[in-house]
């Protein structure tokens, strides 16, 4: 790719890499993130130059191409090496796996995340793996065995939360059903003995109130 680099102001990341990254965004017809769109940003300058060059003749942006650009942006912002000769959108497609290598759980398209195996090295073929987002968050700067423990702890906490919600829901449903049965029982007592009997019947527990409604014995004896 031959182009004249524009004058860059001070920028925390390599300006030449940023310019090339912006150029590749334009080549794929992808607008850089909003925070990158200011005149002194080398990525924006590269995108603007590429957009002028390619106009409507872009390659299009597949899911893998977008992921590739995002990973390169992440690496550029953090000053990490990115091996362009081997790490391509096609290579990222070869990393697709049905199960997370950390949690051993299925990975859906929305849950997939690509990261480095060794955080001390850059983005290079052989140092990248697909995993679930939960495992990636748990991984942080940990070793893989530590990441597995964190991921399992996060899964256990999520399972406990779901069980607590289900238990609360079941308890509320049971309480509503008991209340409905008691209201039905009191309606039977009202129909049989009148409103005056309700005050006495409401002091009884549910089983006894139901027995009274069916037999009438206790209230008849009271009367």
C-alpha cells in the first residue's frame, strides 16, 4: 500500500500502524468507532484517505473482517504487536470452536470472544484462541488454570442466583394458591352461615377452616 502519511500530532499508539488500520477500515467499508473520528487521529486520517481512494469499491465487511479490525484496534490502542501476515479474517475463522476451551460449555455466536493465550505476547498465529466472553472476563491477566477456577466460580454464582429466583417464584406461587384456597373456604362459610361466621372462621388455620366449611360442625356447635 503506497500513500503519503499525513502529519500526526502526538498519539499514544504508533501512528503508522493507526494509519494503515484506518485505511483497512475504509477498504472494508467500515466506519471507525466514534471516539476515533477526530482530525488529529492517525486512524481517522488513514480512513479518510482510504475512503477517498476506494469510494464505493470496497471489499465489504464480513463478521470475521469486523472481528479482525476490532482486534487490530484493540492491539493498536495498547501498543501490542499484531502479526498481519498470518492473522487474517480467514485465520480467525479457523479458530471457531463449538465448546469453550476453558469452561467446556457451548459457545454461541453472540458469546464468542477471541483473545491471546499468553498475555505477555502479541496477536500472532498460535497465540490466539476462541473462548466464551465469561471465560475471557474471568481470564484477565490470570494463568489458564486460574481462569478456569474463576469461570467455574462465576458459573456457580449464576446457577445459585437462578435457583434463588426460582425458589422465590415457587414460594410466591404457593402462597398465592394457599390464599386462593382460604378465600374459597371463607366464601363457602359465608354462604352457609352468613357474614358473622367469617370473623370466627378467619381465626382458624387453613385445614381447620376447610373442615368447618365442609362440615359446619364447629360453627353449628358455637351457634
